[in-house]
C-alpha cells in the first residue's frame, strides 16, 4: 500500500483535514517547519501517550521536562559544538547551499563518510554541478547544525537550541540519581522539541528544522548489561540488517545477542520494545526492520547503534535510533563541569583492597596555615588521588580556593576494607522521532477505497484522533437531540467524539473514514420508538459491518472494541 502513496496526496489530505499545515504559510512558509492542526495534535498526543504507557507504565521509568535553550558549555561537553555538522557547498554562481554528500549519493554507497577533500574531489571526478543552475560548486565546508543564540542581553553568554532532548537528562543525572535513591538501573524519559538547522530540509516531515523527539535514557551498571524482563522476550523474532552482511535476516532476540550481533541484552531488549511500540502504533511489521550502523556511520558517542527503519514511499527511512552510548555523556559532563557523575556500586561483602589515598603533610601545613591547617588537611585528604597525582590540587576552605603543590601532601598506597567502588553508568537510548513516526503511521494507514472512491486512514483505534462519529439519520424529529446527547456523554466519558448531522449518511461515513475514525454510531427513527427503542447502529470502519446495540452500552462496546474485542462478537 505504502509504495503507491503519493506523499503530495497525503500532505494535501493532512492540510485539508487539519492534521498538518506548513508553518507561516501566509508569509510564504519556511522550509522544514510545520504546525500541527487539531487532528494532528490529537494523533501526536495519542502517540506520545502510548509511548508513555510503555515506559512509565510497564518499565517504571520517570519523566522530566528540561529547557530547550542550553548554555554553550552543555554542547561543548556533549561534543555537539565540535562534531555536530553536515558538509555544505554553495553554488559559486547562484549561491544556493547544498548538502555536499547528497550531491554525490548516486556514486557512493555511503557518501556521508567522505571527508571535505574527498567530496571536493568527487565533484571534479564525477562532473557534479549545481542542480539549480549548472554552475560550479564551491569548496566543501563543515556547517554546524545547531541554532545559536545569546542568553540575556549582550553576547557574553552563548546558548544553543538543543539538537536532542537527551542532554537535558544527562545534565540532571545527579538530581535523578538522588531521586532514584542512588540506585541503578535508572530510566528517564523526555518528550519535546529539538532543533537542527538542516541545510536542505526535504521529504516533508522527514527532515525538519524544528521537530519533536520522545527520548529514553536508561542508566545501567556498566558491568551488568542484562535486563530484568529479558527472558520474557528473548524468543521474539525480529528483522535485523547487521553491519557485517547488510542483508536483512530474521532471528530471535537471543540469537542476535548470543552471536554478538546486538552488543548486549539490555540494548536488545529495548530494540524489541521499540518494535512493540511501533507495531502498537500501527506500523506494518512487514515494512519494519532494524539496521545496525556501520562503524564509520556511528555517532561520536555510540558504542553500538540500531535504526528502526520503515518502508515509506521515500524508501527505507529511519524513525528511531537505539544506541548504547556507553559512558560518553556522563564522563564528558563530569569532566567539563567538575562534578562527580558516578554511581557507588556496593559489593556483596566488603573486600580488602590496595587503594591510593591522599595524605596531608601536617608538619608543613601547621606553620604555614596556622588555625586553618586542620580544615585544610581534611580537605586535602578528601581529594581524588588521581587528581592529586598531577602534583597540584585546588581545595576550598571557608569559601576560599587554595592551590597546593605536592609539597603539602603525598599519595600513598594502603590496604583497606572497601564496601564498594564508583563506576560511571552506561546509557542505553531509544530515541524516537515523533514527527517521523506520525508521518509513517499516516502513510502506512493510507488507503484508497476503490468501491466507495474515497480515501480511508486505517489508523489503530488507540491513536485515531477521533474514536466515534455520532450521526442523527436526519437533523429533525428529535433524532438530532438524541444524537447530540449521546455525543456529549461519549465525549464526557473520555472518548474523543464528533457530532455530524450534515449531508447524507454515506458522506458522513466518508468524512470519518478519511480521518481514520474507527467507529460511527447512527441514531434513527427506530431508536426513538418501537421494538428497537433505545438502540443505535454502530459501524466498523475497516469491515464496514454494522450492528444494532443498546444506546446505554455504546461507550462500553467501543472501549471493548478498542481493546481488541471482535466486532462480530459484540
Ligand atoms: N539523542 C539521539 C538522537 O538525537 P538522532 O538519530 O540524531 O539521535 C533521533 O535522532 C531521531 O530523531 C531520528 O531517528 C529521527 O526520527 C528524528 N530526527 C532527527 N533529525 C530529524 C529532523 N531533522 N527532522 C525530523 N526528525 C528528525
């Protein structure tokens, strides 16, 4: 179905029915920016709720909401200031900017790994010219994708709009760790806007400049990469494209772990959780696969990374990345902020160990620092021996920073009973692109009903923006009042409903089918009197079957159908 969908038709429907509108359209629009209309907002929120119900519900994760503007220090530490760039070239004649790797994609399997020099050479070798005007292309350069701003007046404090929500979780690690009573694993989710100043936004909602992510950061013990419910899913089958063969293979989760294809059990578990999430949202399992990043494609922080890819009219498209980020983020933020971001891992029993300790030289401290000597000695002995080995430390006493050389301390090796050790947690990250999921769900549910000659969205009831359309057969004789009262009851009970009394019943069904409403209910004359008094007709979007049911049971029946009950058996 998907391959036959023309994205222009789908986007036209989205615009007409209030799912998606190009932003700032009255001013000519801005590439890569879209607004969600009422139905789009509802569908997007429903997707987020399914994601939340899995992570906050079943897996017991906590949710936070952090700032979108971050000071430069955050992204210097994360590596985005130095690494988060695409390669750009400008036409020397018409000045149009292009992503350099996109211009040579027909000649190379993986053009995004070519260096600046290799791209310059590729233009010459393959005679690549400006696609707009045929002019010569200028030298290829790096273009950082972050939007830069100033925090406060003046330009002293540089800030960036976040390119991923993840960093807001990493910089809050210590708060979250304390909240979790200093235990691992610690699972945190966050959804919100991210910003990337894409050189050439294209393919509608696939490459946007402002987009939405649903990110999950799971902090785990680096020496224990299992997961408590792994055994429950280890025999699930999954389609993988490993980077060694680049061919799709179907295997069980456990086979993938045992053969070393997926790096560890916890990563594999969340690859499978991603699959479950996407299927629940309505992604077709036959058009879903998990592709492992090639070694040179991996992000600067990733130790192993898998993309959930779906088959769309554009071809296979990444909608979620699931990475083992190792200890990259916490190590870097600890280093750049000077804050400890580790976990104290208790041993089962205290063990005797040789450890380094910093010892103050009391005899020298006394004459030099007099009354302060005792506090200084305490501060010295609290220092990290590794830092002290550099020959210089800075301590803080009574708000004063004091720099000391190793004239005043020594690092000694002692045998001690220790009850545990500090480790830097590793991070497992399923990072979902909400807009890409939204688009994929729409595209894969899009269908043209040849018989009725109109478009149907076969959205899963759980994500459909409207669950029930309520119609009076005619807008008169009390049918309208009865239908309106039913609509109000359903809406108040939490089932998103609409009342529609205009046009023929066929037209009203068509309007509901086109926006993916799974059920419609019609009130007719028999509802008001006779043997069938107080019954209404319920109609199923996909099978087009209709049944007569008691009006006071409509809400319950729809809820049962949404939970998977068979329409035949209601
Ligand atoms: N924290 C990890 C991270 O951000 P990513 O692979 O760069 O990883 C995660 O992004 C997901 O965000 C992608 O799988 C994609 O679905 C979505 N995404 C990334 N850039 C996007 C863009 N410009 N427009 C829309 N979605 C985007």
